[in-house]
C-alpha cells in the first residue's frame, strides 16, 4: 500500500462516535448534519423516479434538467453561471476530490486554511501533494484570518489554495474584501483557488443575497477558480450524496472524463430529487436557515453560562466551536463526555493541531430541547469535576 495512505490519520470524530454507538442515552452532536429528514416532496421525487424504472446510467456531467436548474439557481445569486461550467457530483466531498484530481500532480504545493474539515487536508495528501497549512487565529473565541501569513504562503510555486467558507468547524466566513485580496494575489501567482462553499446558505449576517460572500460574485468564468457545492446542508439531504462543481468552461469536458473513472455518474433518482429541491429552494432553505439561526442562538446562550468558556457566536455554518477552561486534550475530553455525561461532541484536534483543546457542537437539531438538555449535561459534568 502507498505510504501516503498508510500515513493518513483515522477520523477522530469517528473515534468518538464509535465510543457512543449503541448507547441510546447519548445525545449525539458529533456529525455535521441535521436530525431533520429530507422534505417529503424531495423524497417523493426519488420514489417516483424509481417507480418509473429510472435505475440506469446517466450523463457523466449530470441530467440536463438538473444542470439547467443549478445554472438558474446559481445565476440568480451570483450572476451568469452557464451549464457549460457545471458538473453534478456524488456529493460535495466527491466534487472536492474530483477537483483536486483535476488540478494536483504529486509534489505540487497546496495551501489549506485551517482549522477545517479533515477531508480537505487528507485529499491533497492522498494525491501526493506537498501540503502547507495556515491557521486562523482565535481572538476571544472568534477565529480570524491572518492575511499577511496566508499571502506569504501563496507563491508562484503554489498550485492550489483550498478555502472553506463559511467554515467547518469555526463558523468563520471570508469577507468580500478578503476574497478580493486573495483572488487578486492568486491571479498574480497563477494559483488555483478551490472554494468549498457548501455552507453558503447557512449565513446569519445581513446580506442582500441571503447567502455568504462567494468567489463567484467577483470572478470571471476563466479565472483559475473551482467552487464546490452540495445539497446536503441547505436541503437536508446529507445521505443523498449529491453536489455540483462550478469551473472554467474549458475544464468541464475533462471533468466529465474524471467522473467517468470515479463514479460514472450520480444516480438518476437522486438527481430527480435534486431538481425538486431546487424548485422548492425558496420554501425549504429559508426555513432551514431560520431554524438553524434559532438553534445557534439557543446553544450559544447556554454555553455562555459556562464559566471561563471561550466561544464566539458563529457567523455561518451549523457549529458552535468552543474551549473549556482546563481541558487541553480535546479527544480525551470528548470521550469522557460520552462516557460520563452522555454527550457526543467532536474534538477540535480532528480539524487541525492548532484547534487542540477545542470542541465542535453541531447545533442542527430539530428539537431545541436537545440542545438545552445537552448544555445542562455539560454544566453538570463540569460541576462534578
């Protein structure tokens, strides 16, 4: 087996979750998904497709109906985005890996901004890239971008800059000014930008577009930019594995070849569900985001009652990222919370070494009482210590 694979770390989130599997008394907030099921009309579209016998291969780049719907959806938010720039993928993570396969050769320099979902640092390593990380910096619980450090790390030898905004796990979100600075710099160095914008809609600051700032708002179609999206978060479709990529038009045909050699295509019945999801976006997504904002405010208010907690209200995403006084080993703290408090959180060390001691709490809960009960369990556990 390749050494790059042998050196990969197993998921610390899974390690904590495995410690709590089979325990009905554990309140689980470790994974990044809502506990609300996909809306009925979206599920029904997949059922209807299956009943009609749509169980065969589709076009590598996706059904024309879905790509047309995605193009209209993205154009409404970010200006013209044509079908010739779109590829449907089997989930956001598949889209990210496809983009990296298209752009990275072994030994290429890749810069990733951390803390970040561990898949985004593992994927370049799997492909044999030379990974360099630049860390966000916490200030009173709020993570901020050290722009000078990031710009210094991006040189003409940097093949790819990987960014996730709104960010998992911190909730940090790039400002428009920061995006402009980075895009201008990467144009000068010839560096590609891979922007993971799957949490775009989960944005809680005032915005004229009801979503977070996107690189698509300020770029041209031929820029060295690939943007990854997913149906998972905004449409409550994590288990469906459906996403899409936006890329320069000259890249799309070749992306179709890569999809053929990875998954061939996304399932037709899943794509039919995606068409209906986009048709109902104005009904589904605002409700999801409004509820998540209530969840965020509820949980942050509860955690702020913990003496000495380091925490900021996240601007985007679905996570509270916080640090408890005196608890420096996040993995062991998370395991103890499962065993001793019946509370399942993700350790910050899963997302970057610089997030050691931090904990991630997914607040996407249909029932707000789960959040308040979980916070009480945390406070009771700390009191016993």
